[in-house]
C-alpha cells in the first residue's frame, strides 16, 4: 500500500493571504495539487492543513482526502509530517510526500519516481537543476521522519542517509513552489488555463474559490 501526503499547512506570511486558495486552473492552487494526487491512485490520501484551515475547508474540494490539522504549523513542515504520520494506515509501506503549492508536479512525475525507486528506503526527483519533490519514504524510515524538526528536516534526513537514497531522473527544471507573489506570477505564466493566467497578480485581490 502507498500513502500520498500533501503538505498544505503553511501560514503564507510572505503572501499575506492563504496561498492554498490562490486561483489556479479554474479552482485553487490546493485543488490542483489534490486533483494530481487523486490521479496517482494512492491507497490513502492525506492532506495536512494549518494556516487558513477554515477557508480551505470551505473552498477546497476535500472529497476522498483524510484531513489532518497541524496546530503547530509555525514550527515548519516537519511538524506537519509528524502530525500526518499518526494517521497513516499501518498497512502502508510507502509514503509519497507532495507540496500543496507546487502545481508543476504531475501524476507522471509521481509514477516515474515510484518506478525508478526500486527497493530503496528513500527516493527523490532529480531534475535538470537539482533534487526536488515529490519524495518517497519507506516505512523503515517513518520513525526518523516523525523525529525531524524545521523546514529543512527532510533534506537533512536525505543527506544523513545518502547511501540509502535513489535520485530518479525527471526531465526539466524543479517545478516552482509558491512562496512569493513573483513565484505565483511565474506559475500562472506557465499555466494553460487563461482564466488562471489573468486571475490575479496583486496582493489585494480577492481569494479564489472553487467554480
């Protein structure tokens, strides 16, 4: 069994509004990631919420998603991973970690990552310009995952267990994740949906909702 975990608990301090609800592809940024995750046909799909959780529950389609709320989201994404691990089905042998604000990741990316992993305990995407998400963790490292701290914890784990990591080649650059308005504008410029491309590029625009 394989569990998918979407991290979407960020407080969006640099944006000044919940990035999970930014308009994208006719819905929201988080909607897009969850559609991608559903297409991966995980045996279990979890999503961690934190900052802006009430708005996400109101505006994002969370059907078939097990929602975990992280009250300590300000402590970094490691706290979200730890919160989610307690909800992972005990039968799941692999955990695929995805970012809720990285719309350039596709089901084909995840499929290639899983196919290229072999039986390694850890696997990462090796893009043309470096290592990036999604990441895969085998159950044998769940204990170490749960003990991580801060935003860089998973990368420190990969560095610490370098001999156990497989880097799976994925064509193209690391997909952008949205931390700033410049990131969001760049992501919109790459979308094929004209509604999203003209949705908003200003911090005082109204939040996106599902259509």
